[in-house]
C-alpha cells in the first residue's frame, strides 16, 4: 500500500467535501500544518479535516486555484490501475445501458468520478483528454486500464486544451496506441459522420447535443434550415437526413466546412446541404440584406463566456446573435438557441431569447428546454458539471 503524505484542511473547510464535492481550493488548506507548495504537481495526498480525520485521497496541483481533486473516499485507496479499471467499468456500464452503438462520451470528468479526464469513444478508437497534472501522472496506468476494459485498436491523446495550460502542462496531440483508420466514423441519431479526431475541435465531435438534435430532427421535414457555427455538420446534416428541404451550414473554418460536405455526401445528402464560410454575424447581416428567409435557424456558438468576468460582454453577444438570427425567420419560424457557457445560467438564456423576441416585436413560445446528454452525467454536488443549454423556440407574428 502506498504511503501518501497528508494535506490538512482549515477548520470547517471540509463542508463541501462532506456534501459530495470533489474540489479543494488553495485558500482552504492549512498551509502551516501542511505546506502545499512542497507537494509536487500531480502527487496524491490523504486529505484530512482540521481535527486530523482522514477524508480520502486527492491529487494535487499547488499552482492551481483548484489545488486538489478527490479521487477516492478511502484513505488507503489512491488513483491506481485497479481504481481506474473499476471507474471505467462503471462508466462503460452506464453507456451500454443508454446506447446500442459504441459512439458516446465514455468518461465525463467529475461526472464519472474521474476529475480531469475526458474520453470520447468512436467504436474501437478512443480520444482521451488529460486536463490535470494528477491525471497526466497516471497516464501509463490509464492506458493499461483502457486495454483491460475495452482493448481499443487506437488511442489518441488530445492534450491541447486550455485547462492543461492552466495546470502548467505541455500541449500536444499524438496517437499513443495503434494506427488510426483513414476515416474515424461515428453514428448519431441514425446518421453517419467522419470525426476529425486529430485536428478538429475538442475530441473531434460534440456528443453532448445528441438528444437536442434528435428533438429538432422531428420538426424539420420540408423546411429550409440555417445552421450557424455548423462545425462539421452535426445539426445541419442530421436535419437534411430528417427531411429538411434545404440546409445552409455556416462556419468560419474552411476545413470544418469541407467536413460538412464530406458528411453530407457520406449520407447521400450533398444536394440538400450547402455551405457558407464566414463570421456568423457578418453572414447573418449579408443574408438579411439579400432578403433570405428560413423556417429553422440553429445557433450553437462556442462559449462566449469562459470566465465570470466575461458574463456581461458574453450575454450581450448572445443577445445580438439571437436578435439577428430571428430577423431571418419567416412569419412562423423555429429557433434552436444553445449555449455551452457554464457561466450562463439557464434562466439567463431564457432572458436572452425573450429579449430578442421582443426586440423583433414578435411572440415567442418555448417548446423545448434541453441540456447535455446522459453520457455527460452531472455530478449533483458540482454545478460546474452542468454546462449545456438548448432552447427550442417558436418565433411568430401574432
């Protein structure tokens, strides 16, 4: 059994841990009793309450505001191969209950009791993000555990996240097991896609909107659809597959739009799906000037609010985006407005949409309130694990 050094908390600083939270902040540590600066980033420690009672094991980064993350409530059980195998099996069991095909988020960080770890599964290909020094430190054990639980043919490390920079870790992308096939395929809601796992956004795909896309797919038959911030066509290509008459996918990335065309062709939908490259706000203005009109507009932008200080500017950006998008809707249109900004509360997105509807002197009816899919489980003690919001709104003239 590994002997861990101790990390002592200040008085009453154990309340959140007792309530189930997994994070410790640097100002909660009794640095007189246990100087955290002496602990190496990524090392594991036994967390103790102010009275010396052991509360479990955490890994540490003394240079980060979240200076420790709990990995076990058993003071004798650290994050090793056996615990990783156990947690991966728990995560896999949930996904196998939820989905009949192996395309999903396999590990969602704290939501799966593996803080700092994200794994997306594309059949036999796993794309792994190690976002903390503590997870980086157990990479060999993690790869070993993945072999035991899933025996993947290929494993890609997408270690190019902003979180790694904050943890003082190097960025990079590499295939650490096997060889990638020419095209990494996935299927979502019955539609096939190629995922750019090496050079796309995040892990190459966004599984989190699966349920929200499925809802919208039921309402697009025969409609003209605008998909803004389309990335590789997750929304737009599925809309075409669900019977949309015409889909325009808009993104600022040329390579992403090449993938849209590839994904449309993969499903025999190249005639229904067109692409347009450019800044979303500029494209909205140009489409309005050209007199274009759509039955459905999809807004799935990147996070406009990354930190709390961004909230005022971010909310203004969401407001402008929703106002401009509504100008392109016909008399009785449908808006899908999403936000992946964890700092934007769900009720604030409702406020944004309400304000945009009134600005256009129209009426709005919220038909659908969606969030991240069940393969992105929310930890009930950690509100930060709930981040995705989607509103389906009927926008009409009374």
